[in-house]
């Protein structure tokens, strides 16, 4: 008998019929002889509705940390109700199928978090509570996205919180597997809306998944992937409405056959490039710039310091470029402009409407030539590269946003040629038919 | 400095603007120098929506008490979320006005109940928790309608549960007053929709309020009135949207000037009369009938055992009549019919579409003639009386449902003549004008 944690997102439980379907999947898993813990998100758009109401009545943030914290506490108590509703309904639906089930909210499930409203981290889980119910033969349904702090206040875990709850529970319970049911059929080589030929991956390594999540693939939240990696709990990303499909298993790199150079291609179309140009080649400027960004709570993504070039007097001048999200661009530009006198730079330049296209794959370790293949593919498609950044298992290129889809399509043809074979033959068939 | 408990129903917090208004009333009460505890119901139709979802997924009740209890537990957890939402929102809205506030759910507020889903009774309240927050200068907002049992399961208190929560908190905290804010301006002499001249009462005794509640006045749930009576906490029934109106104070009879013979006239249009006729005048039949009703979970209201009459052989035969709600009439009739052979009765008769009209007033104690005035008023209006039942402070008459409104109007003219003076003069003015 194995222990399975199943997680269902909001679209999987959006109405009573869908809740019934999810109950059936949980019951089927129990029928296979497993102990079953189900983690569930709020139904459909519930959280959006609660956010809207809460924001309307929320006091403006002030310099009074106590007041901000008090409001954060109420806001968390508000948002946490969404998962309580779906947990109770799913428990009822499982009981309706004739199985014993119990619903536990974050407090009842013993999910202890730090005392930080809106984005608390899980500190510990009292597994005795859940094991006790499992050992009584119950399917245990647990609210995602929430916990309780040391003072009994309800906390929420921030974005991707239900995934985090599921994986943290799977880790604490030493589950054999954590199945993340969602509205896609697994992890794809790239976004199928951009490349219809994208292939579902059977396996992907945690670190590849992490890199893909960071560069724009939204299937799993990075925090939950990292938690699974540390506890070595296999994650399965699969479809709620095509449960017969095996999905994609996310596992340790060590357990994988590295038969691919590239595992996935991701794209983030929300990039703005800022550059501080013409400052003296003295140490410390980068530290000042990114220290100021951190103080302003602005996340910086790609960073490139350009080669020094001499000014008319022969003094060496540097350029420093980096990217931020479009939402934070105005703030970031203001921070840079305020630094101009301090660092003695000539100016600040901004280039908007950029996209970061990335290839990710543990298989690129020790395999040279992949970067060259990527740049060549972009050049063939006549797409300019505005910036390049690399990590051990990732290469990212900043390109004009308008070229981003073509870039992803071209890269997919190069790195997943097997997915495009039919297309080629289809094309040649068409060609044959029209007489080429 | 006094301690005030304020309770707001669902229609008082139906949207963000109304929540803001309620927050203002709570803040105003604090500005008057009081410590303030606010008890709040779920917003508008939230509970109805949750009930609908829950009923859809609820397993059918079975003979398995453990399974029924498990479903009841989840159903309670579901319904309790409605009050958690309004509590968090009201706390935020009070904070938005610049006041310190904290929201507590039933578990956080230390409201211990028995372990009985859907209609648990409050066993104890850990007042230290609330006093601690009050003494820190906070307005404390508490979810109505819910508590927690000894095992940490969320329970709900059944119909009128938020009133019960408010009054139980007021009693436990030894509050100086419990203000029940609602969508009416107080307790009226009768239903103003039936008698536009109905007058708002300044005061009413707990026991009068209890009798009125039992006979169809829906302002306060009997359980909350009884709790207030036992703890001697004055209740004030007042309007959320006309807070300048003093409302009606519900207090102990001892503290009242009994200047009225009748305090209120109530009407319940949901009565069906059942009669078991022609059974032998032997002891025990009534016990069998009402024992069987109790076993069938059917509430019996008015009961009349008719004078014995002889059958053709000279044997004394009895009739037993009683009323039940229209919803339970079919079940009750079936129970009676099953009893026919056992008790040797001749038959079962049913009369539907009846109404119970009641006059209530502690002032009728030791004042003879009130019953006669009531029957005379009904006779004047040519309304037949099908049954009569009396208590120390109440007289109820069963009349045809179609006559019920006229009965209430006629009784109001007799017992509250001052309310109809203008009407009379208005009528005479009209008469003058048209030349009579």
C-alpha cells in the first residue's frame, strides 16, 4: 500500500459536477489500494472574488507595521475561506460515493507556518493528525494555500500556495508520489498555443522544471518544485479531465536517462531592458545599482555588463544593462535616474516590448554547441538578440516581443525535430499535390 | 465604560458599502466610550448558496450514524465559511476607518459547543481571549452561527444561530447590552405589512418576546431570547439603516411597567389541523399519539381533547385534535392512520389552510375579560374559531387562513385603539367631505 497525495486546482473543482468527478478520481486511487490525501484549491474564480472584496475594504498600507500586519491577518482569513468551501464540498462528494472522508483546514491539519501574512512559509506539519485519519480508512481532504501560525492566526502561502501545500504534505508524510492534477495534460516541450507540435514530456528533472518555471512555464510554482526536489518526492503533472493520460513525471536528475539535449523551450514576454550607460570603470557601481533595486523591492532578471569603452579623453566607461518586468519598469527607471549623480553615469536607456526566450535541459551539460545552435536558429529566422544569459542548464536570449513566437517555433524545429516530421511530410504531400 | 455586543444580520452586510456602514456603527459605539464586540452573519444570500451546493453533494442520510455525523461535520465546515468571510471583511472595514480591530472565528473566539452537527448548543466561551483583545483597545469581530467542539471540529448553531452567538457572548462577557441590528426598526405590536398602523414597542418582556417568537413573530430566535432572559442581558432590537431610531428593548418583566393588557399580536399561517375521532374514553391514547409523533420527529402545536360523546351503544367516545405545520401534515397523518387499529378509533380527519392568531401580553395576568374581548372581536368580524389554546400570557385561536389578516386587523383595533385614532378621524373627515 502506497501513500498518494493528489492536488486539484481551482478549475478542477469549479462546480458541483467537477467536484463529483474529482471525488471519483480520489475514490479510484483508494480502490487501487493506496492511502489518499487530497489537497484542493478554491473553486474556480472564488479567490478572485474574495480578493476584489478584500481590496475594496482593505486599509491603505501605512508606516505602521502593526496596522499593516493586522490587515494582512484579516485578508488571509478572508482568502482562506475559498479552500475551506471546496474542501468541505469535496469531502461530502467523496462520502456521497460511499467512501469515508474527512476535510481538514490548515489549522485542523496541523500545518504550522511562520507568522507572516499573505506569503507565509510552512514550518512544520503535524503528520500524526493526518496519519490517524488515514489509518481509520479515511480519504483525507486538506485545504491548499493555508496554514496557521503559532498564535492560531490563519495564514496563506502566497502564489502557487496549493501546489506548495500538496508537496509539503507529500514530503512530510513521505508519500510515494504527489499527483498535481491540472487543466493541461502534462509538461510540454513548449507552449502548445505557440507551437501546436509541442510534445508532452514523459519525464523532466526537478532542476529543469525549476528553470522552466523561472523562465515562464506556469505549470508548477518553483517553490513546490524545490520542496519536492529536497524531499525527493516524485511529482506527476497530469490532467483532471484526461486522467487516463500518464502525464509528466518530475523526478531527480540522477534517475533520468538524459537522452535529450533540450527538454523545454519557454518564453516570457513581459521584459523591459534598462541600461545605465557611460559610467567610470570603477568597482562598486553594480553593487549600488542592484542594492538600490533590492531596496525598492524590484526583481532584476538578466544582467549584462558591457565591455568597457573609452570616452573622448581616453577614460574607460562602462555600460550596465538588465531586465525587469514591464510592471516594475517605471519604478526601476526612477531608481536608476536617482543614482545618476552618485555613480556619474551619462544616462539611462529603456527598451520595452522585449521577450526572453529560453532553452532548458540538463542534457546540455558537457555538450558543447547547443548555444551555437540556438543563436544560429534565431539568425536563420532573422531575429535580433538583444541580450544573452546562460546557466548550467539554460540559455536565454532577449528578443523583440513581436519576434518571440517565431523564435520559439524556430527553436522547437531545431531541438525537437521529431515533432515536426509529420508536418514536413504533410508539407511535402501538399507540395506534391500542387505539383512542386 | 460599558461593554456592548452588536449583532448584524446578513442583509446588514450584503455588500461592501453596507459592510462600511456597519463598520461606522461599530466605530461610533467605540467613540461613545464603550468596549465593542461585533457578531456578524454571512453576507446576504451567501448561506443559501452554500446550502444549495452542500445539498447537491451531500450523501443521503442512512442508518449509519457515523456516516451521517461525518457528513454533518463537513456540511457545518461548509456553512461556517460564510461568517468567516463577513467577519474578515468587517474587520478590514473597521481598520480602514482607523480603528484597531481583529476578527475571530468560532474556534479562535473560544466558543465551545457540544459535538452535534448543524444545531450544536454553546457549552462555554473562553472569555479571556476576547477580553485580552478588548483590553488592547481593539474592536473584536466574531463570526456568528459557529463554534468548535472538543475535538476541534467546526460546528454550527442552527437557525437563528447568529443571534444565539451574540446573546451567548453578551451573557458570557457580562455585557451591559446586546444590540440586535436588523432590517426592521424594532418589535411591533403586529406585522406592519398586515396592519399598517402597527406601533413600535419601546419595551417588551423576555417572556412576551418568547411567546411572540413561538407564535410566528420572526424578529428574534426563541433560543437567543431565552439565553438573554437567563443572563438578564437587555436586548435591543434596532435598525441597521435607521440607527438613530431607539428600537425596542427586551428586558425582564420585573423591570417593566405593565401598562398594556396586550403587547403583541402574531399570526402563523402554516397550520394544519388533524383529528383522531371516535376512540374509546380510555387513558393512554393521547400518550400513544404524541409518543408516535415524537418518534416521527413531528412537532405538534395546539392540542384539544374534545368532550366525550356516547356512541349508539352508549359507550363514551373521544376526539383528539391538534395542529402541525403544513410541511409535516402528510407525515403526521400517516402516523395517525397507522395508529388507528391500535387505539380503535373511527377515523382521521384533516383540515388544511388554517392560521393561528395569538395575542400575547404579560399584562393579561390577573386581568380577566381579555379572552372574551378577543372572541368578541373575531365574532364581530364574522370569523369562525376552529380551536383555542391559552397560556398564562397568551391566547391563540385557530381560524381559516383566508380570514387571518382580517382577524389580526380586528384584534389590533381592539387592543391598540390609540394606533387607529387618526384612521378614525381620517375616516370621519372623509365622511364629512362626502356629506354624510
